[in-house]
């Protein structure tokens, strides 16, 4: 065998007619949108509907029902927690007029998940639709016993009883519901129910319990408005008075006093309304009295004499001064105006307290303009009291700050 083998000769093919492939993009481009549109036009993704079955005899019907039940039962075995499987199964049995079978499926669904609200609602709707009143009543009773905080059950239950004109039964259901102390709307629904049947006294008793369970100001006002709308004016006034006493001085509300005063104003009791406005202005924080002042001023302009109108305007100006001073307590010009207003309309105790509040605000800097107004505030206080003690206090407080000119002026005021 030869040590070196000869390599086969490779034939050289030379064909001048072979063309290079054109890799440039085609002139007509096909996009994904065109492909999807074409598929939609040809309905390639839509499956044809199954052929309709015509059942001609009981044997075929029984066979069809057996196949459908097997299909539903298989779905339940695969996933028992899918609520739609239970609903479809029960509704299909109902469509076949198999109410007892449908009821059995609903009961199985409740055993599987008794906290599911949809199952209870669908089950009860089936009973009511098929005029099974006792079954529906028993079912609602079970539902509100197991899930008493689901308001929808109570509303459906009450609606059914009222449609059946079982008024006493509906009232009994309301009483059971109120024992759970539900939200405000439930109480108002009970009250409207009693008013529909002209049971004003029952509605009043419900209101009495309502304002104790939900003691908000708006609910007391609703109670008083209820009495007023039914012609019990004295009862309405008593409700307002009870509300003021109930909230006391710690939880006083501007809305309550406004409603009370407007109630008195609507019934031509202008003296009572004026007393309520003044009581509110004297006891409420001034920061919460804007609407009270506005209503008081309007009331006095409409029904008061000149003195009452002036008092209302003075009260409004006092509120404005207090607001401005709360924002800038070292605005001494406002203090001067405020004190001048009080000197003409208030007692000595109030004026002294206001002076003390004013002089307690020492200027934050040593600027002459600040201290000039501050010193004049002390001077006015000294003139008002006509006592040398006030002048001594200002000298002791500001000896290191004020200028000799002001010291000499105070010494002059101290001379007999």
C-alpha cells in the first residue's frame, strides 16, 4: 500500500450565468396587522357553534340530562371552590323544572362555602322566583343568622316580607337587625318603614334608640327635624335642648347651635334664637364661630333693633381682631383698636384681661418702632388704671431695653 495517497482532483465549475441572490427588502411589505386583519376577515379563530339538538322523546331527554349532570359533577370534582360551577349546575336544574334537585345543589354549595354571599342570594332568588315563600323565608332566616353583618341579606328579607304585606313580620325582622347595632342607613330605613305606615310613635321610639347608638350631631338634628316636620314643635325643641345637654361644654358643635337657632327663628321665637346665638358665641372657641357670627349678624339685621344690630357687629369685629392677633400677636395697632372697642362696650374685668394679654407680647427685637408702640400700650394701660403700680412694672420689665426718652416719660406719668 502506498505511503502517500493522491488527493482527488476537485473539478472547477465555472458558470458565468449564476446570479447573486437579492437580499434587499421586498417592494410590498406584509405587516403583522395585515395578517391579523386577514385572519379576522376569514373568521379563522371563531369556532362554529355546535349543532342544535332536538329532543323528541323522554328517553332522549333523560339521556341528555344524564350527560349534562355528569359534565357538571366532573367540573365540581375538579374544583369545588369555583362558585360559578355550582351556580351553573343549580340554574340548569332549575331550567329543567327540577326544583328539588336545584335545591339540593344549592345546599351542597352552602355546605362547601357558607360564607359566600352570592350563593345565598342566588338560592333565595330561586325560591322567591318559584313562589316558594316558606322556603325563601327559612333561607333568609338562616342567612341573617349565619352572616348578620351582611346588610344585603336584611334588605332582601325585608323587601320580601313587605311585598307579601307581612308588616308585623317585617317589623320583627327590623328589630332583630337593630339588635346588632348596624350602620346609620339601616336605622333610617327602619324609620322610613314606620312612617310609610303612619306609625309616628314607633318611628319616634326608633329615633330615640338611634341617637344613642350613633350619637352624632347630624343624627340629633335629624331627630329634631322629624319632630318638626310632623308638627310636634315642643318635642323638637326638647330634642335640641337634650342634644345641647348631651354634648356638654366639651363637645359643643357649631352645627347644632345653628340648627337650633334657625329652628327658633323659623317659628318666630327671635328672643330664643338671639339667646342661642349669644350662648354659642360665649362658649364655643372663637376659631369655630365664623358661621355663628354670620348667622347672628343676619338675624339681628332682619329682626333686631339698633342696639342688637350694634352688638352683633361688635361681636363680629371682636372675632376679626382675635383672628388677626392669633396670626400676629405683636401687631400692636390691632391691640389698640381691639382695646378701644372693648373700652366702649365691655366691663372692666374684660378690658384688664385684654391689656394683660397685650403687654405679655414683648417685642421680638430692639427696633425702636416696635418698642414705641409697645410702650404706648403700657401708657394706655396706666392711664386706664390710674395707678402708679403699672408704671413701676413697665420700668422694671424694660429698663434694659427702652431708651431714656421713654424712661423720662414714665417718670413724668408717675409724678402726682
